[in-house]
C-alpha cells in the first residue's frame, strides 16, 4: 500500500452527510493511550492520495473489541 501524507484531525471536523457526503474508508486501526486514557486511532482515506488519522472519543473506542480491530486491519468490515 502506498504511503501518503497523513495528519490528525478532530472527529467533529469530518464532513458527515449520510448518503450524500464523502465516505471515509478505514484503512487501519490500533489501540493507543493518550493523555485522556485508552482509545482507538483510526487511519481513514479522506481523498485519493490523502489519509487522515482520528482518535476516537472514549465512548466510541469502547465499542471496538480486539477482533474488530483485527478485522479492519485485515481488510474486513466490522
């Protein structure tokens, strides 16, 4: 997989318009710890040659189990 520039953004800055807006395929997921505690870091494809990383808020990160993360990283869907 080619490597493209990747920056971190806030989840609130994603343009969400279900059915009409852009889609953000999840390319990679991993568990990490920030100053706010454990979370999941997702790498999303924002545009053809641009990836973005987002740290999920705890309430969403708690919904991912180890199998979900493994499935994402193997190209599967959760």
